[in-house]
C-alpha cells in the first residue's frame, strides 16, 4: 500500500513468545497433528469397510433378508 513505508513496518512492535513457550506450542501442535493423522487413518479403514460391505450387499454375495432377521432377533432379545 502507498501509505505503508518500510520505516513504519520496521518500527512495529511484535510480541514473540520465549523459547520455552515456543517449544510448548510446537509440542501441542505435534500432538494435534498426530491425533489428526490417527483419526484420518481410522476414517480410511471405515470407508474401506463400508465399500466392501456395500459391494457384498449390492452384488448379492450377502443376503440382506438374513441380516434383517438377525437384527430383529437381537433387538427382540435385548
């Protein structure tokens, strides 16, 4: 921008956390990253399972009526 000069930018005061706080922030970010990766792997496994089940049901390898009967029996015994 025209009204912002190098002098104005160089005179800006920035708050920078100390080394200890920076390390704590990085540790928290790394833990969050690890958790995110774990959850993404779980989602991928569940999506593969879903695709396999859908394929079995839609091709007729697994009969849906048998699954419905089993589910009704389990619900009735609970």
